[in-house]
C-alpha cells in the first residue's frame, strides 16, 4: 500500500453501542488529520545570500555572504568571464574561492559531446595542501522531470531578489470494490512537499 493511503473504518458491532461507534469515529478523524499534516508539508528554511557583483573590463567579480539555515555563515568569492563567447569563457566557467573551507576551485566550461556533457573541476585545499581534479559526465536528460524554479523580482536597476523553490506533488486517488470481503474502499490522500530553499539579494555595484 502506497504512502498516504488510509483504510475505511468498519462500523462497530451491534453490541458496541453508540459510545463505541463515537470512539472509533474520533480515532478515524484524528488519524486522517495526522496523515494530511504528514503528507502536506511546507518548508521555509532557506539559505540566505547577499551577493555583490562588479564588472571590470571582460571579467565579472562577485562576493557572496551566505547563511545556510542552522549553520555558520561564510563568504564565497567568484571570478567569471563577463561573456561566455569570450576567449577565456570558451574554456573556463568560473574561479571559486571559499576561505572558510580553505578551498579554491576552477570550473571548466561544459564540453558538448553529442548527448553528453563533460566538465572538469580543478581544486586546491591550502590548509591540507591537497590538489584534486574531478570530472562530471552527464547527459542532457540527467536531471529528469521535476518542478524546481528560481523566481526573480526586480527591485531597482541594480538590485534584484531571487527565490528558489521546489515542489513535489502526488495527487489523491481512491479505489474500491463491492463484494468479495476485505476493505471496500482504499483512499490515497496524496502528498505535497513545497520547499523554499534559497533566498538571494543581488546588488550590482559596477
């Protein structure tokens, strides 16, 4: 039986009286409420970020103050080619530095190989003096179907707010039968998970 299903409560025996029926009815109602509260959830524990961006010639410099929910804040610094079709942008996507993790990483641009996408990440941890090279090979279908979006709200010419949210939903359904014994009705109350996972305040100080 899938998650979210609840069985119809059989009526009490004639000897139970109205008190027994009322007690069973209350238990069924409480169980239904608990199931709905469990299956229909709204999560608002976003990672909050304040981003500063400035363009210098052909490069874009960014500083991000990030505060994950329930964790210590940290700074992230990025250096990106301002145009993807520039000479550097054809090979390098960005340089990322996270001082709190003692890590610097260079992300290559994604290389298109038919239906495949290949990307390299060269990183260095200066606290452990440990370099590393990673690769990511995916297909254009790797993400699969999902509802995940970033909403953008323009506050001014140099400031906008972005909200990242995710939605997973399963619609209710019901099935049953007449005769043959067993439970006559089987109800799936469905589920819905709505999550706001990130809030960005972006400022262009160019």
